[in-house]
């Protein structure tokens, strides 16, 4: 079993002093393949104080030098692409061929994208007789989840560093390997000591200590709505800035005249991606009631293609969930839905002999009040719900506590765009339009606060400062 170095503090690998030995489990074999020691409260304090000492110098570093440093990190990470793909596929369960492209390739490209954006960012501007500077927020605690580990780390660390912030990262204890490899890349890139720091452990212990630390100026968190609510309450007491990317229960709304076959195929694919472990997945398919039978038949035909198996096997399309606990949670929600009157479509699938698998599931006869229609399942489960009239469909799409993403399927006409404009979600796809990493990503309601991706992600980590200039000073600027 591989023993991973535990922490990275003040520019160097550091021993962890926590009491917990944590295992990294292969989601297919169900066996641990690595272990590491958790951080202690003293370790968290050391990491935060290192970030605090480094802040003034890093904030004063010219943007061009920060950009060059981030590009060096990106180059070092690219050399670890194979190791990252292997580790994330084992931790999370995504088939390796998809993990190489989605879990690793996309985040690696994002490091360079953020560097390009920072080069064009307006760090200073004039508003009348005021000089407006965009200055770094300060020391940022970045807490990331297990479902897309490198992607979520990249979406916080890259823009925070470019903004001039110093950071302390706490990745998920279930999928920490990419964070260890990032620390190695930072070391090779030669960042000043304390600019990037890494601590490990559970959210209840290490995450709590990090969020509560008085020298942390901002918390950027991605994870469950329950945890986000707790973090927001702590941050509110201390008036810390927060960015929260939380849960989702995204709807795909099929309008009359839409290509139903394409809508069902694309929605099911989005729901099953990463075995459903995607916060923005379209997990509710809303169909005009007369088309429910056709939608059910199309879904049944597609289910057989989702072959379960070893994520390392090129023929595998659906891997296991990341943990036993997640598997049991999803199975419980499915059982609850069936007990409440839902109907499972298709024939029962044979599960592999081991691995945290849940079979690809489409549920019909689902009503909006069922838990499976309201709560985030985070597994390969799609629910079909009929609606009566477009207004009813819009109300159903907007009728959850979440507002992270949505999709609309309809004729190529103004009315389809008009419906998309009325959905209360942070990103809305029309007719399967592809994801845009430069566009803002975030949600309404209990899906969070703030936005990631593109220049919007960079703006999360800066504060505008207005310097009012007298006329004599203004003349010197011309």
C-alpha cells in the first residue's frame, strides 16, 4: 500500500500530527490502495499562518509573475497526467477513458485558460476621478469534494493564486491523490513559501478548524448544501467572504415540438456521467404528459448501453460510486421511491461481483412530492415526470430548493429561448448545447453563492478598492 506524504506547509512537505490514519479506497476492488495521516488543529494553524505571512509579498507580486508561476504549475501537472488519471479513476469510479478527458484533461486546460484570462484582466481602471483597483481578498480556505477532485481544486486554486491570494487547500478525504500531486507541482514550480498550503482530514475536524480560523479571510467551498449552510453560518459570524457551490436537482424540460429522442438520449447521458456523481446533472426529465410513453420506451432502449464494470476496461460505460456510504444512500432513495409508487423501467441489471455499483436507473410514475424528485440523489438515477402545459412545466422545473443547472429542449425559435430565460438556474442548456468552461458556473437558491469559471471565477477572489483622486493627481496620470 502506498503511503502518501500528508501535508504541504510553508513551501515544504510536513508531517501530519492528527490522530486518524485515513485510507484511499479503490471504488471497484473495494480495497485500500493508499493511506495518509490527517492534520491536527496545530497543523491547520501552521498552514494558515504560513499563508498569512506570505500574503503581502504574493499580493504585491506583479500579475505577469503570478501568471508565469501558474503556467509552471500547469506544466508540472501535465507531466503527471497518467498518474492523475489512474488515481482519480480508482478513487471516484469514472471509467478511465472518460477520466483522462474529463477529470484530468479539462482541468489541465483550465490552468492555462485562467492564466490567459489573468493576462487580459483589468486590474486597474478609472471611474471619473476615482482609480479602481482589483486587489486580492486575502488568505483563502479552499475546501473541495470528491466527485471531480482535480477540476474542483483547479477552479479555486488557479484563480485565487492569479488574483494574488494565498491559499490553504483541504481536499476530500475520499479522493486526495490529485491534491498530493498538485503540491508536488507547486514545489517544482518554485512558488514562494506559504503561497500554497495543503492539509488533509475530515470536514468535521480539519475543515471546521480551517473555516473558523481568524486569519482566514474567505472560504471557497464545493460540496453538499448541508455543509455549505454550516460553513455560511460560521463565516457569517466572522463576516468572512464565502463562495459556495452546492447541490442541484436539475431539470431537462422537453417542450412540444422538441426532438424527443435526442432529449431523452442526452438527458440520460448527462444523468449517468460519472455514475450520476455530478452536481449539475440533469436528473429530472419533464415531458408533456401525452409523450410520457414514448419517453419511457426511448429510455428503456438506451439503458442497455450503460455497461457496468472495471473502470480500467475500455468497454465500461458506467463505473461504481465512490464509496459504500454513497452506494447505500442511493439505494435507499430508489427503494423509497418504489415504496411511494414509482416504477423502475427496464429489466433488472446484473451488478459486477464487487465494487460500489448502483445499476443505471430510470423511474417512471414519479410525482414532484417524492424525495427522489426533490432531493439530490448523486447516483445514476433519472426520474420521468409528466406535465400539463408549458406553464406547468416551467413551474415544475423551478419547483425545487435548488437552481444549479437546467436544460430546455424545443423548436429552434424564440419561444424556446423565452422558456430558457424563465428558468431559475445558473446555467441553462438549449437542445444539448455543450458546456462552456469560460461561462459562469454557479446556482440560485440552495445551490450556492457566487460563480466559478472564466473571468467570473477570477472575480470571486478580488475586492474593488476606490482611490479618489484630486485634480492635481489626475493630471499626473495622463
